[in-house]
C-alpha cells in the first residue's frame, strides 16, 4: 500500500494514501492528520498548499498555487500541473519534507484487453479498455522539439528547389494547425480541422483515425475515421490494428511502419492484412504524462509512403492535438459544472415558492421552442434573424434564471394565496366574535338597568328576555352574513360581485367594553379585501415586481463569458411590454431585446395555463391563447412573435428544457 513518510518528530508513522485525493497544507497547531488532510506546523506552508491525486494505479503531485511553491526531488513544480510520484520521491513544502513510499503494487503498468469480445479479435469496431499490468515510463519515440525543428527547417531552406519548398509549406501549415486547433470549442469541427490539417501536411496519407479515451469506463473509442476522398461517420468502425494500438499505448511511443505487411510482430497475428495497411504512422496523444488517445495516419498504396521526418512532424502535431483535445474536455467539464449551478439555482427558487414548481423549466422550454421557430423562419420580419448554439444557450440560461430574484422577496408575500394573510384573517374573525360578545353584553346590560329603574314582574321579565334573545339571534345572523362576505371577498378570483356588500360590513360599528365604537373592518382590511385582481395589495405587488431588479443584480455578479454576456439584460426585460406598461423600467418597442419579447410570451402563457397557482385554476390552452391575442391587439405583446408561437405550437412541452 502506498504511504507518505512525514519527516517530523510528532509523526506517529507512515500515513496511508487513500483512494481519494490527499491535501497537504498548514495546520493551526502541531502536526495534524485528519481524513484526507495532512497539516504541517510550518509558517511557510500555505493553508491548502498541494495535493496528491490518484489516477488508477498512479499518484500525481499538484501544487495548488501555494505562496512559497513546492519542490519535487529538489526541482520546483509548476502550479496546477501534475507530476508523477515514484518510490522515494521527496516533496518539499516550505521547510517541511514528505517522502513517498510505494510498494510493488504501485509499480505496475498497463496492458490492454479488448473491451468487446475476447482474444485477438480482428473486429475493428470493438472497444479497447485499459487493464493493469506493467507500466512503462511516459516517453515518445519522437518528441517535437520546437527549437531543434525550427533549426532543422532553417537548414533545410538551403536545400534546392522542391524539397525546400515542401519543408517551408509544412512549417506554414503547422503554424496554421496550432492556430486552427486552438480556435474552436465545437467537437465535430475540431475533428474536421484535425483531418484537414493532416491531409494537407501529408499528401500521401489516405486516411486518418483518431481514438480517444471516453466515458466513465475510459474505453478507447473512435471519434474520427476519415478517408481523404470520402469522410467517414463519427464512431464508425475504425480501420486500425489492435496490435499497433497496444504497442503505441503501452510503450507511449510513436510508431512508423514502412511496410506493415512485412512486420512479423503485427502481420502474423493481427488484422493488418485484413485492413490492407501498408504504410502506417501511429502516435499517442500525450498531455502532462496522461495518454488521451492516439492518432493513426496510413496508406494502402504501398510501402515507404512515410519517412522518419514525417513521423517527427506527426508527433509534433499530436502534441498540439492533445492540448486541443484536453482544452475541449476541460471546456465540456466547465459547461457541465455551470449547467449544474444553473439547475441548482432554479431549485433554490422553486424551494422558496413550491406552488409554482416547474415554472422556470417550462418557461425555458417554451422560450427555446419559440426562439428555434424564429431561427427557422424563412420569411417576414424574422427572415434575417439567426440564433446559433451560443445564442440559444444564452436565451435558455436567461429563461431558467428569470425569476431568481424571488429569493429577495419575503416568503409570506411570495406565497400569499389570499388577499389577507392567515394571521390577519385570524385577527378579523376574533374581532367578529368579540363584536358578538359585546352586543350580548350590551343587550343584557340594558335589561338589567331597566329592571333596576322599574322592577319588572316575572311575566314582563320573561317577555323582555325573549325580545333580547330574538334581537341577539338576528345580530348573530347578520354578523355571520358579514363574515361570509369577507371570506368570499378574500378569495383573489376576478369576480366583481365577490366584493359587493363590503361597504355595509365596513360601516358596521359596535361598542366595546370601554364604550368606544369599533368598526368590524379596519381601513387596511377594507382596502385589501376590495382588490379586484389578484391577492396582493399595492405595496406587496411592488415587492413582487422588485424580483426582476433582484434577478438583474444577482446575474450581474456572475462573470459571464462573452458568448453569454447578455443573460442579465435578457432576464431583466422579461416583464416589459411594448406600450411601456411593463416593469421595472417601462421600456417600449425596440428598447426591449428580442429574446426578452420571446420570453415574455412564454412566461405569460405558463402563468395562465399552469394549475399550480394558489389563487386561480389553470386556464384551457385556447382561452390562454385568446388572452395573449388580446394583449397583442392592445399593443402590449409582439403580434408577429405571438402568431409564430401559436403556428409553431411552441407552447407544447417536449421535455427538452429538463
């Protein structure tokens, strides 16, 4: 088992290296070994100084941008880069030293077995998977040494005619390769560029195969299989020999076969003959001691099509290809990470307002659908508008995050289902009960005073008592009728008759125990219950509308890349209307970005049709579309966009936004 020897008097012994990463840093007190953290009592060591990464059966050292740097066997390491550790390696951090001790199991290398089938199958489509065996050092038989290569090319210019021109052409193309491969983040485009560059540099090459380690199982899979004259489809069976693959990957060396048919180590037991391979160059893609895959260039025309110089050039190109592939992988990982951040942010929104769960995802899908319809439009006002992949991602992120500012709105406002909050309604009901009690007290008090002023006979007293009871029953019935009106008016449905009779309730007064006249409804309660639309009073509606500004402020804190820079602006305008009646900036017409106009239609449609709102039932599709048409006719929504929304059926859920 691999372990670390900490050269410190407080060390209890070797520290085993676990399967996960081990971090080295500074401790607050003495030597600290806890979980996957080793703390060293050294002021020159950063809090998170370095880490040891395990990759399969290897251990790698990485400096985490420490203040004073890290040394491996006395040599400073570059922060962020990975360096292989071997038995006896000494890691120096500040004034502290940690020694690596590996047993025999960590000196293993890798050999290859077939991911599909068994034995030495000649099936070129079968995957290849690494398995543990004997590990050779990370070397390549030919490595591109830029200064030496430039010197050789400079000397070559002294040669005459055609040979000189060919070398100059290769140098020019290789420069273009470096620029070209670093200028794309699209996977398919990168493979095409690689093939184009290889065929331009090697005129005698007939085909190229590119295999990369992909997937969680780290299988070696073909991503490019292309003939000079006819391009193969990505992922199709690669015309590549397993024996050549094993040899190149295991030894991590470039391979040149001048006559593949005559190579006994391959031809006798491999598919070289079946694949008609004659001249072959095969080079591993190495990136910081990691094998990312390999590239093979071959020809079936005859032997000797490629030279050692060609292999040197291909090895140099492969080094650039490895960087491009790794950058592509890192970009993909960053995109995945950011996608997770956006999804988590939406979950935060919906956790605060569970009754509208799913709204952000639905709006994002409807918005994407309509944006795609605009992009496809071949006539009218949208004929020249195109949304590429980056623009679509920008629109999607803006739609997903358009309501994130709701995290800044009070929860009792955000989730308010009725005009009066529950605690306000509870207080109002208590006042009704108090009013009835006061009325009863006043009625019986009057009967007692009347008896004191002039004693009543038993018969007269019973008659007066029955009158009081009848009057109180009528008052109780009236108060219940008033309460029913209040409860009906408290529901936020758009029903004008629901608030009829509130004036009578508000005008009713009763006398409390201190002979003060008290109204059944306070002015605040009366104004709130008199709302004819929704459940929010003006102050609460202003607070809800402020979520747009909160969204913009939050999104502006994110360091968006240039291709996503308009996300805050698009989300900021999703409640604006063409006639200036929207909020928060009262924008009009062309002041509103087109993606925001698209999102506005999607947002309103979902608000109308979703049945998850506490104050209303979802409307049928046709009724919702009629309301949108009325809004467009009134000059609030873009009528052409709405027509496209309806004609393209962009309101139909497909699940793409999830």
